[in-house]
């Protein structure tokens, strides 16, 4: 069983020679004499981890032994989605049961001040830097009827503004804020986007596709301006998130061969297990979750590759 000593303080990581471990001791589950957790002690941040893809990614990283900071606005006492369950507390607790260390971080990514405080916390507790930054947080404008069912010429401009604020701009702000931490640990940035950046669909409005295109181009530009930090963009397929399942009438055709949130989590884990040199060679690339797992020989939780 995995145990965490040290009260409520996040584990502090140090390097001892070629070994990276934690000052806060862990008992690592073993199978025979082989350690189960290849990324034990590595530090990861997953934004938007209350539910959906962010939760799936956080749990997969934790299953490999990572210390995972899960950011979001939903807490055990504060719900930000009326119809959807989940909170950063719940995800952090499940991550810790997976064998890593899940740490809930209440961050509103629309507020740069909160982002700076969060990065200061990381700097204080992890002197060796940040290994993985997964940019995933996204805000779906409300109400759904206005977002999905209203003709383009009748939609307010705020629909694009809200998506761009939490869905593009926030990822650039956090990546730049974590630059020194990432360079110190030879860390990697993985940005979760969508193939919707390449064209229109009948389900999502133009503002969604425009925002995704902005996001992809901004992260590509960053990868060229920050050459010391590997940056990859990941496109999931149709995913059976809580929102998609709840709106199954609207997304009915999209869920015929839907990926689980863990599928993209497994793809992120495959990328995390690559050497720094391999990730550096791939920097600036855009890959689908299915492509990554196909190359790595991985499968979804139901045994499919999609």
C-alpha cells in the first residue's frame, strides 16, 4: 500500500546523484522485485482536472507515481457546474489511491494573480523544477442552448472571449509563468487541444473552432520561442466525458466509438515516459491520442485503440 507522511504539506523533491526522489517518504507498491512506478517523484501539473480529460490524465500520471497538482475551481463545497459532478478534491483523492500523490490546487485561471501564487507554491516546494505541464483547462460558455443551438449571427461575442480566456490565453500565461521551473527540470509541456482547430462541425459553433485554431498556433509559436522546453499538442478523439454523456442526444453520433478520458491519459503517460531527447525531437508536433498509443502499443480501458 502507498502511504504519505508529512501532514498536509506537498512532498518536496530532491535529486541525489542520478536518483530523483522525495524528502517525504513513500512506500512504493512492488510486484515481485520490480518497482511499479517508473515516474516516481516526478512533478506534474494538470489544469482543469475536476472531471473529463483532465481527470483521466491526472489519474494516469498518478498511477505511474507522479506527484500531480490538479487545478480547478470546483471543490468539495463549491460546484462550478450545476449538472456535472466532480471536483479537484475528488480527483486528488483518487490520484493518491492510484499510488502517486494527488494535490488539489484551487486556481481560477482567469486571474493572473492566482496563477502567480500557484507558481510561487510550486517554486517553494519543488526546487528541482516541474517535469510535466499539461494544459487542459477549458470553459464551455453557458447556456448550452445559446452555445450549441443559436445561429452564428445571433451569438454574442462573449462566447469566443470566454473560450479564449480559458482555453487559449490561460495556457500561454501558465506556460510562460512556469518557464524557469520547466527549464530547470528539463520538463515538457503537453497541450490538450482538438482537431476542431482544422475545420467546422455541425455540433460546435464557429467560436469553438476559431479558439482551438488560436490555441494550436499560439503553442506552436511558443515551442519555437522557447527551444529549451519540449512542447507537444495532443488531439483526443470523441471522448465520453461527463458532459458528452449528459448531452448524448446532441452528441449521439459522436459516441459510437468514443474514447474514455483515460485513453488520452495513457497517451500523455506514453509521452512522459519518453526520454527528454525524444520529446525534444518531437517538439512542435501535433499528434492524436490514438496515434501516440498506436505507436506505443497501448489500448483504451476497454481494449480498443479507436
